[in-house]
């Protein structure tokens, strides 16, 4: 056999073994997870609108960018099994190695799949605030809970993977001639958020700054920074925005309004409550939730969201 042919056969063989071992390593998950081509290099998978334990944990979005020197993934989904399924989708499109995972932020529903890509040799890039999350008890406690709620897909082998590089100022890199721009936003939706622009395609991954089709998750958000980041996004001229939850859109303005209006309502009502020393329960009961109460995740998230904003504003008030 010619040495070249031999090398190629070995490569194909090792690639086949790797692809097989990834899907065999994690419990199978029966959800529809299909990559949709968005632009020349960008693909998108969309989770179902719901709370963290719905749809086997497939409730957040992810995407990937194919270059001729490797693949850049954006967000890692909510279980290793889902990430393995995402990897399968990538392998339908390209044999290029997984080179980077850019994390929008460290929240469980985007994070628990990360070990799959780390084990494949990817370099993990995350916003600086991800460190705060990893060092807090919240991340360990939530993992313990999710091992029960999302069994068997989140289990004893599921682990929190730290990033290889943390970003706190604008950061550009390129791979296979494709330019990427990462914009960190500090503490906005979470302790640390970032967006990723795929420059030649003019496609923006917004992460959880934008929720569509469900009530946003507020948690440890800084509501002022979050609203400000959304305002800035209104003016960006992109060919598509891929949100952290819900369908993609061509025009960011078409996507921003639900999150923006909802957060504004929380901010305004809770600000008034804090200012007037109104107890939370009393203030909450008076709010008209009419535009939101029939959206997915309302019952599970709304009161908690309002309370988190109330506590945040209380801690900020002089
Ligand atoms: Zn989130």
C-alpha cells in the first residue's frame, strides 16, 4: 500500500472510532436536534421553549461555524448527551476538528455539554464572569440537583469544565480565514456574558441577552447592564441574530422586544416598590402580567425573576 493511502486510511479509521466513541459514551437522548444552515459558514440548533428540565434539557440554542481549518462551536447545550448529538450533526456537515467552543455565559442549560468538546481537544473561551459562577456554591449545588432532575443524561460523570481563556475586553481571532469578534458585556444576563460575531457572514450569536418565545431567566442579572446591552444591539446591522433561546431572526429588533419590554416592566415596577418601601409580595400582586402570563416558563420563572430584580435593586439603592 502506498504510504499516502495508508495514512489516509488510518486517519479515516481514527476519525470513525472517535465519532463512535462520543455517541456511545453518553446515554442516548431522544429529542429532535437538527442543525439548520443559516449562512455560508454558520449552522444553528434550536432548543424547545421551556424550563430547564423540559425536553430532556434541550431548551437552549447552540450553533457552529465551519471553516477549512476547523470548527468553532457556540455554546455547549444542557447535557453531555445533547452535546454528543450536536457533534453528530457537525459530523454530517464536516470532518474538520473541533477547535474552539465560545461560551456565551456559564448557565447550566448552555454548559453541561462542554466536557464532550473539551475531550475532543477544543479550546474553551468564556467571559470573565464565568469564573464567578464556577467558584460559587450555586454551580455545585445546581449540578447536584440536575443529576437528579435530568437523570440519566446529567449524572455522576457530568462535570463543570472551566474555560481555557477568559475574555474581558473585545477579542478577535481567525480560523481558516474566517474572522471572529467576541464582545464581552460584563455582568448582564448572568455574571458574565459575551456575544460572537462571525464577520464574513455578518451573523451574531447573542447568547441569553435575547430570549424569544418564553419568559427570560433573570437569576443573578444586572438589569441595568442587560437593558443597555439590548439597546446597543438595536443598532447593529447584521444579516442574522441567533438568540440563546427561541428562533433566529434577520433583524435584531424583531427579537429584542420581548426581552426588553419584559425586563423594563420588572425594572420599573420593582424600582417603584423599593423606592416606596412596598413589600415585594404586595408590589408583585399589583402588576399586570397580561402580556406574559401565557408564555412558556411563566409559572416557573416569573415570580422568582421579579424577586431577583427586587433584591438586586434593593442592594443597589443608597
Ligand atoms: Zn442563561
